[in-house]
C-alpha cells in the first residue's frame, strides 16, 4: 500500500521561554498527518535526528531538551496506527551528517543522535524507547 515517507530532521529553531526547549507546532502537524491518513496513506519515518542549534552549550541540559523534543514528536507520530517503519538517520553523533552540514554557531559537536560519539546511549535514546514502549502498551 502507499505511504508517505517523512524525513524527520526535526529542529529546535528557537527556545520557547515557557518550556525551555523548542517551540511545538503539534496542532499544525496533527492537521497535516490527519489529512495524509484521510487520503488512505500509511506513514513511515524515513529519517530521524534533532538539530540542536538553538540550545545552550551545556551537554546535560541540551540532551535533556533534545530528549523532551524527541519524546513529544514520537508520542504524536506513534498515536497514528498508520505509522509503520521508523528509520533513524545515523545513530552516533560523530557520524551524523549534521556535524558538517548544520554546525552549531559555537562549533560544539551537534548532539543529534540517540548515541554519543563514544557509543553511549543518551537521553534521546531513552525517550525513543519510552515512546515505543508506551505505544505498544496502548495497543
């Protein structure tokens, strides 16, 4: 059957002062997804990473905000039974395409992936796992 592949290179463009993380356009995104599934399409996440350019340099804080942003995104996507496969776009920070393509202004390493450059799981990985677990339990 037909599906819409969603390149989920989500980005924190600016920090929302009330949440301390990126601004969410959840209502708008849901409207778009509702239109897509109403046309009979399935959904596939064909790529996933988070651009952290607007977040502060502090790694623990940045990782926490990225994990929150990731969890909110996956919670929305996984709420659609039409979602099939999920494909990451790189699993380890040092190999992320964003290191060369969308560098941070402060030149620090982009923390876009579920694992850091030493292959250690980050809060983003846990956020994805929790969202997947929650989706399975809801079924």
